[in-house]
C-alpha cells in the first residue's frame, strides 16, 4: 500500500476528512508536527466520525523524524511532493506500493527546501484553471490518493 503524509497540517476538519479517506482506501497516514490543532479536537473526531479506529495514523515530531521512520522500514519508498510549484501532473508517475504522497500545510504549502530535496519527477500537481490558486487540502489528497490506488488496481478493495 501507499502512505499519505501531512506536513504540519493546520486545519482540524481537513485532517479528520483525510483520516476517513485513509481508512477507506487503506493508506497509512503520517502527521508531521507541529500540528495546528489537538488531535482530540471535536472537529477532527467529527470529520473522521468512527473511522479513527480503522485508520493507521502515525505522528512524527518533525520532518527528519518522519524521514528516519521511512528509512527504518524494510520497504523501498519514493516521496512525491504534492505542490502547485511544479509542472508534472499527478497522473504522470507510475505509483507503487511504498510510495509516499506528501502534502504541505493549508496556508503555505510545502517549504521550498523540502520540494527541492526531491527529484523533479517526484514533484507533482493537480491541473487547475490558471486563475485558481489551490484546492482544499482534503480534496487534493483524495484526488491524488485515488489515482495512486487506481494504478495499484484498487488493492484490497471490494
């Protein structure tokens, strides 16, 4: 399966929606601190409804701790920076088990140094109209996650 990572997420309902999404598509969710909210907030619980027990959520104290966690796993991985600051589209890669979809905070996106640390072909964006700035985080995660899962043959789905 693949992983979804939220770098310093700020808005509780978005994270709750993404918890629910991960429970439904089987992705692992990683929350990279600091978080802009308490995970016990009512807004997170409400958006995730009863899916918290079905999702695999891991918290990491910072980005380096997250990278260390990935490196310690025996599974190969590639990190895809999901950002508006690139030209490659989210449908271009051939996703595989172990891939990580990394999303930045709602108000500022991924930091430039994180984006630039990844190979150009691992920087992806969702096509949008030229006047549009960005999509809601939970919507963007859903679009890219389901493309990755589709490419993997909806592994594990009924």
